[in-house]
C-alpha cells in the first residue's frame, strides 16, 4: 500500500513539474512565435501584391458574412491599400504539399493573379522544391477566377515534383475562389 | 579498488564521451535513431538544427534522469522517462518555432519525433538510470556529438552531390559549378543508405587499424 502511494506520488510530482515548465516555456515564447509568423506573412503580402503599400486584414466575421468558407482555419485575407484607394487583395492559404502544409501568399488585383509567394514549405530539397521556382510559379500570373487553374489542364506540373506542383496549384485555386466571393 | 576507479570520475567521463563518438556511435555502431537521421540529412542546414536539438534533449534528459534516479520506483521508470523527454522536446519545439522558424518548418514532424528517438530513451534506460550525473552528462554529450557528426557528414555529402551546391541560411556557400550534373539519387532514400553504408565501412576500417596498432 505504501509502495503504491509512493509510485503515484512520484509520477504526479514529475508530471506537475513537467506541465509547469511547459506552461512557462509556452508563455515565454508565444509572443516571439506570433511575431515571427506575422513578419513572414507581411513580407509575403508585399511581394505578392507590389502595387499595394499597406495591408488591412479582413476579420473572420466579415469573411463569414460574405459566404466564404475558409479551407483552413489559418487562412487569412488582406485588403491591399495604396493611400486610401483599394489595390486588390492578398490571400494567405495553406495547401498540402508533399512534405506537409505549405503557406503561400497570393496577390490578386483587378481580377488577375499578380503574384504568388511561398512563405513556408517542407518540400523535398532538389525534387519537390523545384515546383516553388519562378519558372513554375510564372504560370499563375494573369490567371482569373474563370480559368481552371488545375494541373494537367492549364498548368504544367514540374516532373519529379507532381505533388508539390498540385499543392501549389490548389492553393492558388483556393485564393481565386475566395476572391470570387469577395 | 579497481584500476578504473583509481583513475577517477573524470577519466571515466572522458571515456564515456569518447565512446559515444567512435566505438559506440549511436548511428554507425548501435544503429539506433536511423529513421530521423536518414530523413533530415537531405539538407546540410537541417542536420545542424537536428543535431543540436537532439543533443540538447539527450544531455538534459540524461542529467535529470540521473539526478532523480534513486527516487524513481523501478516499475514506473519508463513513463517517467517519457514525460521528461517529451517535455524537453516540446521546449525545443517552441523555442525553435520562435527563433528559427524556417528551419523549424523544414524539419517539420522530425522535431516532435525526437521524443521517440531510440537514442534518447535508450541512453536514459541503459546509462543515465544506472550512473551518476557527471558520467551521464558525458554520455549525453558523447552520444549527441556522435549523432550530430554523422548527420553533418551525411547532410554535407547528400546536399552537395544531390543538388550541386550547399545552401546555408538562404545563401549559397559553395557550388560545384554548372558543369556538375546533380545526382538526384543522393537526395532520395537509396542515396541516404549508400552514404550511410560508406560511413559504416570507414568506421570499421578505423576500428580495425586501432585494434591492430
């Protein structure tokens, strides 16, 4: 009986200490993590939509009101502004690639895709990440919501990087679908 | 008193450290923790982060487990090891996400998977649970250094021959030139096994030399 109590007690103490130290680490790193994510998304927005000077995030409630169902909870929509004039939209979307979820920024202005920027990816070096090169991404520029934007239809996949190509294409398609409903 | 005890604790610790790098190298001799090593070594930069992360977890868990080993009842030692290891891995995970986010995302699932890396649980069970702190730290450092060293060599060879250049923090630091046609096999799994096999071979040559000399 005393032994059983001791076993339980030791396990409890170890778990409590572990939980406390994890909680502390989480609190200490949370701001830094959010900051990093924001810096990278801002940089992506600027590259994807060069005509806009500032970006204003459209909040989730407003997105829902317009009947847009987000593909991924993390997806974000920004309105690009040049002074007080609207200069298109950027979409942060999260399609699945070969190595996991990718994060890409798609800039759309005047009904056309203006830029696609890969913010983060875990595609295989030398193989999958060929689909993230400008040669492939170039194909998306100027596409409109009416285009199919689908691999094998109007987008040529990079050989050896089919899944990554499809992932990226899916991301652009998602952004165009969001744009249609804005 | 045996001769080993006479030479003192630091001599023993030094021996433990050295064993981890060569004679008991976790990857090349014990052949544990291979899965993550083969998977992350496609890129040299990845191997630096993976090596440092695994070494940190290994040293911390070895230290803590050795410290509390007399209070830990035998029948629940494994759950306790896992809680300790998982906590250190989560700390590494959060810190890397905050400060090295691109490397973190490239390593993806392999950072959380350090929890189930055989090297760490294996050293906790086989070494730290039975030895004092100094020797456990030395063992953690040695095993970590052995793991990291092999990873670095594999990452270097695979990235260099697989893509024709070395990229560190988004800068090309070394290139074989455009005349070199990258051998994609080095990036793929067969390439990992080929490089790994050669490393085991080299280590065996070194071992034979030392035994004969």
